[in-house]
């Protein structure tokens, strides 16, 4: 299997498709099969309209790429387009090394992961980046109008936050940072309580909680996640608290934005109640940050006083 990722300003987002190695299909054939808008005309390597740039996703050295036999048509057309250098022609002829630009109708998909970039039809408008509905809601750009939808998002957020904080806590514990581990276990506990509340309410309304199929959030992260993707045992308590503060604040703002924009009174009440609870967590963390900063500054003052003696 080979992963082939297509990227173009004429596409709202990159698309990765799987090609079966050995099919000996061209990049253009694969693109057509998946409705990827690579322009083409002759399909014989003569017109150059299917020009693409091919980069290898994993190729530690240039010689770990699959060798190629560049056809005379492709070589000549690339040369006329000014898309192949003398050195690249030498590498292709002597070492079978692929050049950077290729003609999609001449280039066969091999058993390697590649990125295929192309300009596409320049008469077509450039696509704006695809933003999922979840991302728009996260950014406050869409109103949530049904209780089921609100609960669907709340379940997803709290589930993710609970797992995330629990993972951080375990990492801290393993790394011997018990103090910060305790804080993250506590935050995981908060999220689990919220999750239970959302699930309980959801089951009363509808057994099938509505979680939209495109629930993917920006950067694959729900609002309450901190920017800490992996536990760093060397992190100080203050740093961990500040990272947690960012996540909790985003969760609070998320619920507040829904409460402020929805036209459904039931959703507004629910969102307000979730925001209220988030604000309680925020206060706890803010107080901990203040206390930690005070402890650090007083410890620093004590050190200075000892040194002056
Ligand atoms: S379609 Fe003409 S060169 Fe590929």
C-alpha cells in the first residue's frame, strides 16, 4: 500500500488516498479515480498540463526513493517547461533518481508514501481552507441550537479532557513529579464529573447523543486540552498550572460563547451551567497559580536574605 497525499490551492484540504502497490497506475489515474482536480489533456506526456511536484514523505536519503525510468517524452516536456535541471536529468539517467517535478500521466505510483502538489486550473478560484463545523463552534462562529448537539459536543470535550489530564497525571507520576500529578488527577476528576453530567442528561433526552460526524477540532484538540501533548516530568508545578489554566479557560469560553449566541433557552441554560462550573475550576487553578507564584517569590527572597548574611 502507498499513501498518496494530494495538495493544491484548488482543494479546500489535502486528500490522502491509498494506492495498491503493483497496480502500476499513474498518479493521474489515481487522481481521476478520486476526483482530484489535476488538469490533463494529452495523457501522453507531451502537453505538460498534468505537471505536479512529488515529494517523498519518508526518504532519509535521496537514494532511498524508488528508482524510475524517465520516459523521453516526460524528460523533454519537463525540460521545455523549465522544470528539470541538468543535474536532475543526469541523476535520472545514471542513478534512476526521480526529479522534483513530474508529469502525473507518466509517473507511476510505487510502494512509497508521497505528497503530490499541483497548482491546478488557475481559472478556478482558490479554495478557502476547510473548517469543520466543530472548529467553527470552537471559534464561536456557529450557533448551537439543539440540546442534543450541545450535549454531543460537551461529551466529546469532557471525555477528551478527562483522558488528556489523566494521561498527563500518569506521566508526571512515573516521572516522579507527584505534586503536579496530583493536580492533573484532580483536573481529570473535574472533567469526569462534567462528562457524567452530560451523559446523564443526554440519555434522558435521547439514547443516541448527537455527535456530528465532523467533530474534528482545530489541531485535533478539543477546547479544554492544554498545549501539553505529552507529559514532561521536568515541568514545574507553576508551568503545569499555567498550561491547565489555558485549557480550562478555553473550555469556559466555549460554553459561554454557546450560551451567548444560541436562540434556544434550554441550550442557553445548559451552557451557562457548564460555563459556571468551568469558572469554578478556573478560580481554583487561578488561586493555585497565585499561591505558587507567591511561594516561589518568597523562597527567592529567603534565599537572597541567607546569601546576604
Ligand atoms: S496530460 Fe499531457 S503531459 Fe500529462
